[in-house]
C-alpha cells in the first residue's frame, strides 16, 4: 500500500516542483503575481555608461625623424548599442615637418555576439605641412572585438567622398608577465583599392607597422611604457614618398603612457 501511494503521489510532487520553479522564474523576471506595475527587473541591462581610453600617447625617437603619436578612443552607451569615437594621428617634432590625422571616426556600435561589435559611421582625415594641407571625409564600416587567445582586433573598410576605398587592420595582444607588467606586440596594415596622391596612398599594400611595448601599471587606469616600433611603405605608396623626399621605413624607440577613465 505504501509503495502504491508513492507511485500515485510522485507525479503530483513532480508537477508541484515544476510549478514552483516556474513561479520562481516568473518572480525573478519581475512579472510574477506579486509584482507591482513599474517595478524594475532584477537584472537591469538598460544602464548607460562610458569610457575614455588613451591607448597610446607616445614619443618616438626614429632613425629619420622624431614623432609624437596618439591613439585615443571613447564610447558611451549600454551593453548592446554605443556611440563610438576614435582618433589616431602623428605630429613630426624633429627631422621633418607636418603631420597627419590618420582618422577621426564617429560611429554607431552594435554588439552582435559576446566580445564583438560591428560599427558604422563617418570619418575624417587630414594631412598638414610642409606642403599644401589636405582634408577628406569618408564612410567607415568595421568590426572590433576579442579574437581567440585574447587578440584585440580592429578591422575597417573606408570609402572616401571621391570613391576611393581602403582597408586597415590592427591587432594587439597583452601578455601578462606579472600582476602589473605587460608585454604587448602590435601589428597594423593598410591596403588600398586605388591611389590618392593627396594622402600619399597607392594601390595595393600601403604599409606595415610592427611594435613591441612593455608597460607597468602603477594603477589599472595609468600605465607608462617603453618599446620599439617599425614601419615600412610598399609599392606605389613608397614611390610617392621617395618622390617627395620622405622616408619609406623607420625604426624608433618609443616611450608613452596608456590611461583610461
């Protein structure tokens, strides 16, 4: 009789357990029978916040010229949608004149999967001195995220107002040596579909840039670093540089800071 009673009540117990779990899930979602209108959900994923990252501000002592270089980005928004602003450039301090704003991008960023965002927006670039200054706007479409083995990747296709298109790729990896010290290898490449003499850009592979930086985090938000970086121009881009009397490659020692807030 006891065994029979157990067999009869087991389905009821299972049903009661399922109902209790369902009720708990409903309450956790803020939609249970005891919830009130206007109550917030327990997990609020609609919060907005922002960050400014000074990824690189560095002085480079090179074979041909000394240059101040920067790479800064900022964003504001939620977990899935953000306004993203990014700029890179350099200014020649000795051994030459002029400089350039490689890019100043204002983009809409959308999370498409964990650690990966697709981005689209408008950008601007400028070169100045010693000859005539040149400015240009463009459309930009890119993807940015964290690849396997913790490689940070940023890839973009840009199309200028004149219809010229080019592709740039950046990748870097933070190798933890201690709790505060990191060694960061870095890679950059630019490939163009056409030539633009105003910006010294030729068809095909334009440039490669490699770097290795050692930084020490006094705080997570502030880390000075030292390192080396090398770049070289190729093909038509190198020919344009030679015609203007500019170097086609350079090896430099760098020192700078990385900070965020």
